[in-house]
C-alpha cells in the first residue's frame, strides 16, 4: 500500500511535510517539542494534517 504524503502547517508558520503518517508524526512531535515545548499526540497531528500530493 502506498502512503500519501501529508503536510501540517504549524501556527508559527512552519510547514512540516512527510511521506508517511508515521514520519509526519515524528517530525511534528520533534518540532513541537523543540520550538514550542509542546507534546502533541498522533491523533492531534493527523487531525490537523492535510494531503500534500507530490
Ligand atoms: Zn511551530
């Protein structure tokens, strides 16, 4: 099964893209922790993610 690339626009203006849900969650969690001292759940991240076709 082929994953659909996704992106998430953080309120700070940073756009995070990834090829899979798991990668997106990992990247967004790392950004949220480093830039905002926030802990986001995978559910929160995926609920806010948009499709990002190549
Ligand atoms: Zn941010």
